[in-house]
C-alpha cells in the first residue's frame, strides 16, 4: 500500500515537471523578452491639435536615441574566474 502511494506521488511529480517545459522557451507560452527593448522602433513626436501649446509638456523620462551594435546586444554574464573562452 505504502509503495503504491510513493509510486503515485512520484508519477504525479514527474508528469507535472515534464509539463512545465511547454510553458517556457522560444516556442512556449512564456517567452524570454529581456532584450526586446533593443529592437524597439522610435516613433515621431505627437502632433498637438490647433490651439494647444507644447510649452507645458515635457518628457518625464527622456530616452536618448542610441543605435546598439551587435556586440553591445550580446552581454556575457559569466564571472571572470569562470570564463574559459579567453575574452
């Protein structure tokens, strides 16, 4: 009886963990979007309707326009003492 319960619990655990692989990753439901901002496109400034002034408007968080090179997009987070590539 006790062996059957352990076997059942182990089976449920393995099936539930195997199911998680379909949630994450490039083909999964939840994708890693950490670097998507690097590919963001700029948009033209807003046009105000006639009769309104832009003197009272300002950017709360101005973002400078910067074009990132491919080498800046790839960041290696390996600690230097573990880096074996020689970079």
